[in-house]
């Protein structure tokens, strides 16, 4: 038998160290191997920490990792399926074995620790983000490319060139590579069911606002009969910014569902809306202007999970479903006309034609974005509406000077009338003030006066306040829109009461004019069914990049107080001056007191004067009959007499 050849001492030592290392690796936990491989194989850039590799965390303590696949960079949450699949794959390539589930879960926990304690803090965006005055739009394609938009132009970037990070949410679809050839804006108009130029300007402005990385974002409300292509309209708009496998959904059941949907997509879309619950109306307001929602984290008692989002949203339905003033003030309304059967297209045909035109449409929208970024620093408006940022951006991006603000102001004026008509209390206040200029009284007095003005049917409706308390609290909601039609609601102290009780004072003045009235705009549709522009309105004088200032026109096609003939002249207004009191032939002492009854809200007349009642006038001004009713809680009977003398 041949003897084993003896190795030199140096070789023996090297062999011993190799065997020792192999033995150590065999005994090393699989989780430790996974974390080492993950750190080594993850993608690193100049900002990455050596210990963390491609791991980092966000401001809300969510761990992410950059990985490299086929030469491009991808970003995934550590707890996502995408990262787990990648980790299992590289472990198998390195060891030839698969990790067990227990080791994989332990490794994910170690990866989160590396991201939190060793990795940098970065923001992660969904579809649209921004940095250094530049806007980035994630194409969501296989190579993770993005579009960079600046005031000098736009360009396509590979994933490693994009300075910010994007995440991929379930359901996200890819955008096409944009092209600059052709008139993409006119192509877009052929796919949208709009006839009026003003309606198209508003739809285009909403679309351009949705492509920005900062809000506030207006809510787009589409209404119309069956067959007016409301769903197609909304789907087409979303597919140009944030295409999704489920572009339009049914309403959420709670705030949490709404903000989860907003966290996993850029545009929130809802289909076939009939009525918006109060809680959802408030939630949509927060979503438009920025807000959040918090809930208890699952499987914990003391941890809170936060959802914070600011997103554009689009809703469609047959009826006018936006009836609360706070949401209406954040909404752009479009009413679509039904499409004749001889002009209707099959859905697949429309989709194929749109997909062919989508690259040119997207390129044209990007060109308008560049123009808007150039003009925005120098864009000025004489007056800023509620959605001021949207108004400035729409003005900066418009193709014709003044076109956007003309359309936007007309739309806002139309929505004021619509919301006030839908609000039973606001309608009753307008009816009450149609015959007087000032009403003063308590919330209880106002409730009685409004019930008389509105009638029994309205007073028994579901939305009618059940108590004076709820009426007083709810007056702030319609106050903004009532002010636009010339009705001001104030809280004052009673000067005749020792306790200086709080009163509600309602005054009627000429309607609030956003700017002075000028000539009518030609070729403007004058019926509400034509895209919601039944009445034109005025626009703010603005200065754009080209230093063009244009005053918008205004037409009063909708009478704001149709029954109020006294608005046409100040000389016909019913005032409380001493001269007016003298003209009415009232006693001299009435000249120093309000001429409106606190109970019924009607002014004093020659036959029914209004006088201070109660001890030292503490009861306030009343008709004698109304004072009797108030003191005795019984209707007055017989002719007008003393405070109690007209009872049977």
C-alpha cells in the first residue's frame, strides 16, 4: 500500500484554514447567509452605506431595498413578494439549495434592521414624484424607466438615472413611450365626449394638474344621461396618467379603504355614483387638499398605522351627486351629452384607436407641462379662487390667454347655483331674504322663519335641521356660497339684552362679483346640459409668460335672485335708515331700532309695526302678535293688540 505523501508545513496550514472555513460555513445559520448575500447583491449608488448595501427606509419607517435585475434598478419593500422571490433566487444561485421558511422570515427581519439602522432615509413615490423643481413620471414598464420634466424640456431616463425611487403597487399598468409628433391635444379631444371649448379646457387642465407632483388636486365630477360615455371619459383620462387594471371602482365602505386605494395608486376613480355620504364627502375633501387617516395597526394595541395622501380623483354618475359646499368648492363639474346611436363606437374599436394615439397624446401633454413650468413663476391672477394652485397652474398651461379662467369661473358660478338649490336650508334662506334686506334673531327664531318660508314639505325632509342647535352649527356650510349670491350670515351680540345674547344676522346685498361685468363671450352654450356651462362668468385678469392680460367676460344668464326685483337698484332696497322709517310713516322711536321681527323675520309695515318688547326691550324687536305667540307658546287670535290682550 502506497504511503500518503506528506505536505509541506505551509500547505498543511492553508489546507487546515480552508477546511475550518468550510466547516464554519456549514454551521452558519441560513438566515445569516441570506442577509450577507442580500447586502452583497443589492444595488448600491453613491449615497448607499457600505453596511446597508441597497437597503434604506422612508420617513414613516418602512424598509425598502434597491436590487439589480438584467441591468436595471428596481425598488421593492422588504416585506413584499417581489423582494422575497429575488432573495430566494440569489440564495439558490449561490448555494444550490433553497432556504426554509423560518430562515427566510428571520432574514427579512434582519434586512429591515439593516435598512432602519444602517441605511439612509429616502422618499418613495407612487407613479409621480418630484425633486429639485423637476417632475418624474414612472412609466411602470419592465425596465423601470421614467420621464423627467423640467422648464427646459422632458426626456426619458433609464432606471439608474432616476434620482428618486418609485414603488410598484398591484394593478399598475405601463404608460407608452411618449412621442412629440402630431397634434396630440386635438387627438385627445376626438376621444372625449365634449363639444364646448370651455369643457375641454377644464378637462385638459384637470389632466395636467393630475400630472404634477404637488396639489391641491380638484375633484372631477362627470354627470350625464345613460349613454353619454361617462365611464369611457374617466377611463381615458386616467389611462394617460395612471393606467390601472381596475381604473374605476365602487365606493369605499370607510375612510380606511379610500386612503389605502390612494396609497396604491395615483388617481382615485369611482364609477356610477348616486349619492355621496357625508363622511365620504369630507374624506374626498381631505384627499383633494391633503390629509391623512390613522388606525390601529393589526395585531397591536398601542401602535398606529398612518395613511397620508393627496391625490386627484374622478367620479361619474347620472345625477348631480355633489351637494355639499365644501366638496363642491373643490370640484370641476362637466355634464356630458348622450351620444347618438349613429355616432357610437364599439368599446374595443375605441380602445384600439386610443392606444394607437396614446404616445402622441402623452407627448403633447408633456410639452404643455414644460410650458406650464416655464410660465408658472410669472403667472399672476387678480383674485385667487379656493383652488388657487389649480387656477394658477391651469392659467400657466393654457393654450389661449384667458381661456382657462373663463371656463373655470363659469363652472364655479354654475356649481354655486346647483349646490344652493340642493340645500334645503340655503334655499329657504334665499326665499326668506327675497323680501327683505336684514333679518336678525336667535337660531330658534330663524328655524321658525325658515320653516314658514320653505313650507311644511321641506321642513319635514330628511336634510332639514331637527333643532335650533343643529341649524346654528350647520349655517357655516352654505355661508360661502350664499355670500356669492349676496347673502351674508354673521353672528352678533344683542345690544338690547343685558346678557348680550348671541344672534344671527342675515343681510342681503348685491351678489358678489368676482370682477366687473363686461361683454358676453360669443359661441358659449347657454344651457346647463351642454357640459355644465349654462351661464358664463367673469375671469381674473392675469399676467402670463407672454405678458398678455385679458379680462374675462361675464353674462348673467341665471338670475341669482329671480324673485328679488330690488337688486336692480340700490334706491329700491329696504333699509333701516331713519329716512326709510319716516317714509313708512312709522313712529319716531322705531327709527332707532331694527325694523325686522325677530320671530317671523318680516319687516315692519304701517299696519304691523315692530317694537322693542320685554323689560327694557330685552326681548328684542317683534310684531306685537309675534311677541304674544313667543311669550305664551300659543297662536295669537283676533286683532293685533297689546302683548297679551289679543288672546281669547
